[in-house]
C-alpha cells in the first residue's frame, strides 16, 4: 500500500491548521474585549479603568468594555476572570486586595493569585493616607505615636471596610509600631470622613486623593502616607515606611488576563497598555485620579504579586479578620 498520499494529506491538514491559528492570532483582537471590574462607575478606580480601556481600545482597534461584577472585595470579578475562556477576550482590572489580601481573608477562595492569572501591566499605586481629626490633638506622626503609647486602646482608626487595603494598612502599622489602636470599619469613604471631621474617630485611613479636599479646607490633617516611600502627590508628607523599615501597604492597580491565553494576545495587550501610558493626556488624567504611576513589565508585575503576599499574610493575621465563606 502506498502511504505517501496519506502522509501528504496529514501534513497539508497540519499546515492549514497552523496557518489558520496564526491568522487568528494575527487578527487579534477581532471583537470587543471584556474588562471585568469590581467597582461601579463614578469612583476613583473605575475612572482609571475607564481611561485605560478607552485608550487601549483605540490602539487595538476594538473596544474594551467595562463590566462590573461587584462584591466580596473584588473576588467575584477575579473568580469570573480566572474561569473565563483563555482566548484573550476577557481581562481583569485587578487590585492588591483581589490578588493579595483575598488569599488570606477567604478560606474558600476559588482562584490562586499567582497561578491563575497572567499579568498584562502594573500601573502603580493609589496612595493610602493617614488622616487625623483636628480634635484629636496630634499634628504629626510622632505625636500620634506618642499619644497612642500613652493611651493604649483609646485611639480609633477607621477604614472603608474590614479587609480593605486601608484596614490592613492600619493593622500592619499597629503591628510594626507595637501600638494598641482600635479599628472602626465603615461602609465607604463618606461616612468615614464625616465621623473623623466630627471627632468621633481620631484617625481615618483611606485613599489619599479622595481625602485631599478635606485637607485643603482644613477639616482634617494628613499626617502620613501608608507606604514604603513618599507619594509624588504630597512629597512633604512622611511615609510610614520611613519610620518602620520594611513597612508597605501597596494599594496597586493593574491589568491581568486568565493564565493560558495565547502569548501573542498577551503581548498585544501589553503593547496597547504600554503605548497608552506614553500619551501625555492619559498620564495627566490618571495622575489627577491619585494614581502614582509606576509602570512595570509583565515579569516585574508577576514578581511583585508574589513578593507582596507575605506582607498581606502578616497584616491579615495581625487583624484577626476573616471573610465569610461564600464560595
């Protein structure tokens, strides 16, 4: 029997499949890309996501459409992204809460922040500030530490919610500085600042950009930023990391995709994100939203996710917080 024709047919079919696959990737994207986000429109982080999506969509020739999947500190959106088809048409606008804190807050977390995602681009930090009530009696970080040591358990710090970056930034500060502060969780920023202004709490730990208007009109004081180094927005304000070596509470933002998407699609997404961040108007808009830009490569972003995990583990253990088992 002459097998040459069969061999040739198989080779031709294999070549055709390879050409088709190459063509499909080369055409990427040929339809809209879904961007899962846990935040409804209108806030600081959704605005940053929207700006990036608009600019990247223009560069790629297909729209990036934001789809909100709110709840459970972002883990609902992250779970959907991790389980999405690995075709490059679903990405996640990710935060350090979703790919860091959640690993230690949720016993039944349905994804692994390192294994289940392929980083696209790291954008930078939304700096967290330590705000003080004018009625609290301290005007600096040193004065806060002195007051806390003289009055253990009597000074409160608020956050926008249990398990938030702001909450764990405070818990890590307590642990590293060996202070006894009492956490008061709120359902969001507005109520948190109302009680700080009224003197019902002494400290509020929250997104710095959101609180700057209160600082500028004298209703509250910004005495520190909860990070390893000073913020470009307020370079005169000390960082907790200056006083406590090794301290950091990175409220970072970035874009990731499900692990296993075609390498060419991942490269195209990264290219579009990198190009978007070369646009002066895009940079201006993002920085106006309180983002300290610090663009990283995919490899650098992956390393950062891994490197931050022990920090969040320490903070969650210090807080004794645990989210309910919902999944």
